[in-house]
């Protein structure tokens, strides 16, 4: 009997003797209020080590298993956590062997969809790294798996919930209050640029052409590292943190930072249930089919006229110099929360607070309430990232249907939105 089924049986036995609130009882897929929550982590490299810290620093949590395709990382994780934590090479074996409540998916993005879905199908809640998935279509599959399995999903970016929002010098809440009050007017334009406080790391995460093949180190199972990605000769640059510079695995600085920067924009504009309908980019073209390159601007427009403008400041002209972060007909907000007119900053103090969002994942796991940044709104901000990259790669204006999640009459763009996986991997 697994821990989860044992707890469920124990709860039923106790219920026959006394009345206990449902939120206190354990049940399959729902730890009791006094039970530690069992966590497992897939991927214990750079960010994976941060997730180990998340679990070890939480008195309500216990790390029972880790998984990585590198033996050195598995060994280092067990040394840090202790012998009660078990290490696995194959995430499927870990899901089959352990009693897990929450799975952290902290692998490169080409693995995100498959591992998120496998964990959800195994009856686990998921704490997922950004970007949520590598393509638009994969995000819809993950959201559907959450719904089908009745699980809780958390995306690991938090600025809509708490924390100082980069160059704005404030949390997101004052911006949300201003927008929902109508004080700035409508429609709104948001500029996300190094000049408004947001570095896109475009040149940091570009790939390299012509790298010579290298011997595969004994420490790594390279076939498992590739998984659903196309087979390419092994190189250190493709399989270290610089994997972000290759389209097979990720989407450059846009995919690395996009959900950190754009999810709060989506929340501020009240666009959690829709997506832009027009997307256009300026960038060197044609873009390389394998290696992520530089770009200048991306322009995204919603059906109601609201716009999001991204600027890398690493290629081409700079159009956001001196411009506000957010601008409407009646007001502007600049970096460090300078406002025009100046009295907007005072007005914020008098406005009602935004609707509360659940920011404690332990509460979500125990009560089954949806986390503040989840598979639905998280998928929409994931789509923003991929719309931008699709426009950069296609080199022309794209039209997108926010309902079908397809580009309109554009087979080339739709091939980027939904890509095949290397056999035998598939989404369903």
C-alpha cells in the first residue's frame, strides 16, 4: 500500500469515530494538514538546486526523490539532502516507485510538457519551471492534463503575486490598481525593455554555429538528455546552461525571461483568458533554423487595442528611449514608479486592493484550491513568449486566434506552434 492510499484509508477510519474537517484529512492526492508533503525533483542542475532549497527550507515539505540524467548531479543532490532521499536516472521509474505528492519539473524546456504530463497522470501535483512548455501546442496539452487529473499546478514565477517587479521599483499591485481604476485610460501600451527596467539577455542566450562534435562524457546519458528533441552530435555548449541558445531545446532570452516579465503584464491588463491577435517583429532575417539569434523589437496587439512592445536593446534602433513603461490616454508610469501626472502615485494609496490571489502552494496542495499562477493563466503568458519568437522566426506580421490557439491561414507559423517529437516520445 502506498503512502497516499494508506493515508486515505486512515482518514476514513477516523471519520467513523469523530467529525473531522475535510481540510484536515488526508486522502489520495491530498495530504492531511499535519502530514509533510512529499516532493520529488526532476532535474537537479542549476535551477534544480534552487528547488532543493525550496523544499529543504519548508518545514511542511520532505524531499523523497531526485532524478537527473547526470550521475554527478544525482550524487551531489543525495549528499546535500541525505540518505532518506533516493536518486533516479529515469523519471518514469521514479514516478512508479515513490509515493509523491508534488513533482518539480526543472529540466530544459524541451522536456517540460512530457514530464509535467507524466507527473500529473501519476496523480501528482506539479511545480513547474518556466517557460511552461517549448511550444504553444504543448501548453494546451499540459493544461488539459491538469484538468483531466484534478491536480494542482504551479508555475515558478511569482511577480504577479509578490516581489519587487524589476525596474518598476514596486510590486505589481500598484500598477494593477491604477489600471483597474481606469485612471490611465484605455487602451494601454506596455513597453518591456532594458530602458524600462527589463533586460532580455538576447546576446547571452544565442547559440553557436559550427561547433565540432565532442565525445559524450560518461557522466551523462545523452539520449535521455535529448529525449523528444532531434538528435544532434553532443557538444558541451548545447547541453550546459547555454542550451537556451538552441531552438531544439528552448527559445533564447525571450523564453528564459519572458514569463517573469510578461505574466505580470498579462495580469495588469486583465488578459488572463485571451492572447494578442497581431504579432510583428524586427530582427535579422532569415533567422537560423537551429541557433537562436538576435532581435530588436516585438509588437503584440490585442483585439481591444492594448499593445505590448518588447525591445532587446541589443540589435537595431532603440525605440523605447525616454518612453514610459505603461501608457494610456490619461496617464503614464515610468521606471521606478514615476508617474505623469504626478498625483497618480498618491491616487494609488486611495484605490482598493486587487482581488486576492492564492500565493501559498502548500495551501493549494492541501485544499485543492487553484494556485495564483496556474496552468490556465500560466499557459496564456507562455503563449506570449512563443508568439514573440514565432514572429521573429517568420519575419513578418502574424495573425493569431486566441480561441483555437492557431495562427490564421499560416501553415509555416503553425508548424512552429506545434512541432513533432523524436520517436518514441509523443504527447498522446
